């Protein structure tokens, strides 16, 4: 007997989705990384479909699941016929999903019986379409998921039970759909009032309007039993809503009586077959929607002229992140949509990034608006897409999964209880209580809610603690003195198994302390000066601006 799990395109046999109680990343992390822009792109083609699952529910840290998905994504991305076929297949799967939900919600006997007939009809059509497609493209696809999918479809399509089901369904559907009308017999009492009523006959042709005078005067008027003595009236004409409801209930009850005997013998066997063989369709709709959305996103990036690559997935224990040509895909999409509105920092720059034995914790410094935040987000997005089983925005990538992705970014909401700095500390402590040696922590301008001197002292203590934890960290900061203390921090508890801290720098060419940004990130120590003028410009405190401001005030 085929089980629902054997049909999954996202999980190999024996694997299961990660518990929603312990997600790899949550919506707050996605918001900090601006990843919702990517998820919006994935879901855009299905934005009018209700009850869509958020892509984050498919995050996993199971390396076998990641590899399994990467192979499927490669097949769908590289084979246009498969992509188009899945697009056409999805509405059928969604119809089956909807019928299943209606069956659960309504629970009405007749409705449930008729739903089972429609569900089997969709199922038969689905299997036939899949069977024909995989026969035409036999041997084309390399992923284990699609090979297993095709094999299971072939087994079902060529089985005796499926043949019998298809034949029985054809007969039952014909008998049900052939009903076009029925005759009701009404007995009258002595005062011509209805006394009894019942179904007299079922017909395969509809009744037609007629007039008594026509039957009396026209000799060629066919007396075939389907022409009414009085005109047919549209249901509801001249009736109150409660009368219409009563009429339809009566007709429905009559149909139930008529169909009950036919469906009674059909339903148990068919329902058992449906329960055992069509449940996979329910989950498959969500999985195909995710795959199409993910591949659609990758196509958009390729159309923008930027690279995407199939990452090599390695064990979690190796703590690997070696990526060449890394960029932020949010920037690429924004430029594709509105190239004329891009500012000086809105351009795609490819960078290198590697966590290794000499640097598991990085302090990233550089001029304001030099690309630090964009780079930190790019690292997080690459890890996120990898653990969704999608290609990553880079030329090449070797990555191991993490158990959690944490983000400590400036909170845009106004924090009034205890102040901004107190809130930063609370959020950092909450993260530290949950991270492990296999976690990834991304920090952007953490501790900027206090003075530089205080922030540097606190950041040093946090970094020493993170060395003990053994996790991977990328910390973008304006605290240049913190980066200069790396050697001293590495000398503290310098045991072989301790994570080492290293420095990354957002490059810039300087002239009279003014930085010209290149948005390139290099593995280097910060330069002798701290771009003091550039930082002053961030807060509007340059000499020129102050003079202009004072001049305006004196003129008032």
C-alpha cells in the first residue's frame, strides 16, 4: 500500500517536516533579512489562492532533505516542459484539495457521496495525465523524487484495481450525469388539494415548456411525454427566500432518495480506495506550489543577469559556509523592477564569504552606507534559501545546515520600557539562551543604543561568550575599536576548540577622511582611521552643514 510520505516531492522516504515548535528561522528573522520580498515573489503567482503555506514552514536542517530538494529544483529549473506541466497540474490538485475540505466541512450524506464521485473523477484524470507525461519524458529527470514519483504513477496506472476503479467510475458518473429530470406524482383530495406526492420516474431528457392550447390545436406537436401542459417557470420566480429554500430542500431530498441506492454500493469501496490512494494529492498541491514559487524566483534572478548555483550540502558538524560571488537577491530584484530609481548603493556587488577555523566569528566594519547591512542580509538569505532546498545567489557554494538562524538587528518599533539599549540587551540575552554551536547569529549595529565606549566593552563580553558557544557569528558594527581588539580577544581562553574571531571590512577609498564606497567586503583589518567625517555625515554634523544651519537661523 502506498503511503502519503512516499509521494512527497520535498521529503525523502523516512524524513519528516521539522516541528513548528522549533523552527529554523521565524518571521522576525525573515523581516530582519528583508527576505519577505523574496517570499512575496515566490507567492505572487498564487496570491489569490487561500490558505497558502508560508515558505518558512519548509525550512529544514536535515541534510538528506536538503539534497533531495536541490535535485528536484534542478530538474524543474532546467526542464521547461516539466515546469509548464506542473503549472497545468496544480489546478487539478487544488480542486481535489478543495473537495476534500468541503467533505470535511459539510459532512452532508448526499453531498459527501457526490463529492466522492467528483474526487475520483479528478483523481483518474490526474493519474492519466501524469502517466502520459512521464512516459513521454522517460529517463529525462535525474532526481530521486521525480523517479519515485514516475514509478509510483506507473504502478497505480497499470494496476488492476485502478482499471476497475476507472471502469466503475465511468458507469457511475454516466448514470448520475444522465439524470436531467424526474416526474413527481401528486395525489389530490376531494377539494383538489395535494394529499400525497412521490417520485414516479427518472428521465434522461429535460422537460420543455408547453401550453394546453398548443397541444389541442397543433396536430404535429409531439406528445413525447417531455412537453409540459403549462409553461415551465424559473425556480424562485415570485417565491419568497424561505419558499425557495423549502423547494430546493424537497428536490434535494428526492434526489437523495433516488441516488441513495445507486451510491450505497459504490461509496464504501470507493471511499476506501480514495482514503488509501488520493491523500497524497492534498499535500502534493502545497509542495508543487512551493517548488514552482522557488523556481520562479530563481528564474527572475537569472533574468536579472545575476548568478544562482546549486550549493554543495555538507554535514552540520563541519560548520561550513564557503560561498563565491555572493550577493543580495533583494537588491537584484529591486533593480530589475525599477532600475531608474536605484540610488548609489543600489547595485549588485559580488563578494566572497567563508567561515573557517581562523574565523567563525566576524566583526564587519566600514563606512556608513558601505554595504555592511546588505552583506549581512545576503549571508542570512543564502543560508535560508539553502535550508529551503533552493539554489543560492552566488557563483559557487558549499554550505552546511544550521539548527537555528538568529538575527539581532535594530528594532524599528519605538521601545519605551527601559529604553532602546535595555531592549537590545534583553533581546541578545534571549538569543544567547537558545543558540547552540550549530547556530548562525547575524548582528547589525547591535548595542548602538549606548555610547561607543560602553558598547565596545559590552560587545567584547558578548563575543567572548559566543566564542565559548562555538556558533557562527557575523557582526556588522560602527565600533571600529572593537575590530582592533580581535587579537586580544582571541588570546583569551585560546584553546584549540575555541572559535576564533576575524575581521571583515567594507572597502572604501578615502580622501580627506571622506569615503568613496565600493561595496566590496574584504577579509582584512580596519584601516587606521575610522571615517570620522563619514560618520558625522550620517548624523548631519559636518562643519559645512552646521554653518548652513546657523546661517539660516541668524537670518530669521
